[in-house]
C-alpha cells in the first residue's frame, strides 16, 4: 500500500472512531441555533403563526398550548433533564379531534400516513384521530428551519381538516375533546 493510501485510510479511521470530532461540530450551545431547552423562544415562534401560551405538563416539562386558525394543538417537550425539566432535546406537535359517533377506521389512517410524510395520524383510545409531528432539537436548529417546521405543522393541520371533512361525514360544531381540538 502506498504512503498516500495509508494516510487517507488513517484519516478516515480517525473520523470513524468514537470520540472523534464530528463534521457537525455545532451544538445547542451555538447561539445561532435554537434548541428545545429554551421553551420561551419556541413559544414565540409558535406565536408567529397563531396564538401560543407557555405552561407545564403534569411532569413539570414545558408545554405550549397553541391555536392555528380554528385548531387547538399542544406542543410537548421531550427528553428533558429530570428534576429540573430543562435541557429538553425534542418537541412534538399534537392535535386530537373528538369526532363523535362517526369514527375513522384503519384504512382512513393508512391512506393519510401513506400520502403525507411528515405528520403522522393515529387513533387514540376512543378511536378519535390524533395528528403528531416530532422535531429533534438535540443539537439545535437554525431559526429558519424551525420556522419552516411550524409552517409545515400549520399546513398539515389545514390539509388534515380538508381530508377529514371529505372522508368523514362531520357536521360543523362537532364535539371537542381534550388536548388539541378544533371546531369542524
């Protein structure tokens, strides 16, 4: 093996070893990045596209309650440091609709999840539809990218309302449930 080949192999191996410097050296300590450890900044971004209030969940973790148009949603903070409930690493957008007696089935959910990439649909324990979108902020994210995620969530909510209205025979003013709800 030539000396050049050995040098290249050694350099590549250095990057593959645990503890080697990563190519993405920027972390949440970088002031240009926003992490889930600053819930007030996250709340302010949520307020740019609707209303948003910062509170805490039953475990003491930050929780943003928001509204976009006629839809209420929750923004949960996950992977937070125990006892101090800070230094969270991810957030989850969450909305649920109490659809009354007419419940969606697995085919309804599967079609949505096949057609729409970012916002995933599930049925809760009462068979009501819930929409979720996770965002990993462990190493931070530029403000523009995080704003794009908020716009993506807004678009998912609006698209889902149209999808739900076409697939389920719902009437305006359908009963609302807990968590994120909407007036359909």
